[in-house]
C-alpha cells in the first residue's frame, strides 16, 4: 500500500495532519523552486521531531557561486538524519559521493522522470528513489514501478507547476507598467492560473487541482498543500482515505504523443 506524503505549507499544518500521513516533503529555503512556502534548517529540525519520514527538496539548478553554500547545506542536512533529498541538479549525486554522505537521494527532474531505464541508471549511481513526472499515464506509472529498482513518488493532489523561469516575469511586468499587484492569478484563455514570482524566479501552475481518487501503483503518493485552504486540505486527506474525492485525473488516462510534421 502506498504511503501518504504531503508537501507542507507550514509547521502547524504538519502537526495537525500528523496522524493522517506517513511522510513530509519539505522545500528548502533558497535552494528549491515551484513552492511558495519554504523552510530553513531549524524549521526542518522541528518537523523531524514529529517522527515521520522527511524528504527535503533541493530542486533548483545550482550555479557555480552556489556550490560552496550547497556543500555546507548538504552537511547540515546529513546531520538531521532525514530520509532523503529530492534533487534536480545532478551535481548533488557527485557531491554526495565527494562528501561521503549517507542520506538517500530522490531523482526529480520534472518532465524527464518518465521511464524505468533512466530510473535504473540513476539507481545504479546510488539514487534509491524517483519522483515521477505528472505527465505519465496510470499504465506508464505501473510499468515503471514494476521494472525499476527505485522506490517511486507520484503526485495525486494539488496544483501542478507548468512553467518556471529564473527571470522575475511578473514583477518585471508590474514594475515596467507601474501596476500595483492585485493578486497571484493569471487570466488567459478563459482560465485562471496561479502565478508566483519569488526569490528563485517565476512559476505558473495548472488551472485545475489534480485530484486522483483511485489507487496508484507507487511507493509514495504526494499531496501538495500549497495554495489550498488548510482546513479544506485536511478534509482532502480524510476524503482520500474514505474514497470520497471528486476526481480530476490529469494525464492519467491520456497518452502524450508528439508527432513530427
């Protein structure tokens, strides 16, 4: 049976849902993207006291001038004895080896984590988990689970990041046209999209909340609480356990096929 993991928005939320979940996924301040709520090392220490599995996001491209800071941060995380680091930049694989770290790694390169072949390649390099792309169908998720050596994470609830830029697209626009910020939603093609422009850049999210109510063949299913009312999110976890969710399946039954014309 899949473990329930949650991308949390704050520490109080983690405490309130403690009895409902198996793992917390925690975006690290300054070194993660796509999540408006991030946590520093001291806050992660507090979350670790809840005696749940803890995985930390370090999922941004690492620049040369950030490597020393990253090394220092990895040593601090190692001392926390958490369950894993969810990474994007593959330099972390080499740094784990160089620094002789024992903390497990979770390969999470967004739209690239789509097949068991590459998953097994990284597993042989010491990466014991993979966080699968949200564009995969249920059939593909099942195939990867069956044929890969790594344990798998799959998104089942929340807004999905569709686009990320290192540039401050929203803030630059508002500044150029001298517009006061009126919210964090973008209106386009008769739909509203959440958009966040924070320290690490700009992220645009899906116009719908992914909401998969059926069983998914994964070791960890992921509920993203960001931009969701906290009371409503607690009800979502309860409803999932009671099989009461209203379903929005995303790509779950829709093959993604690209053809060259």
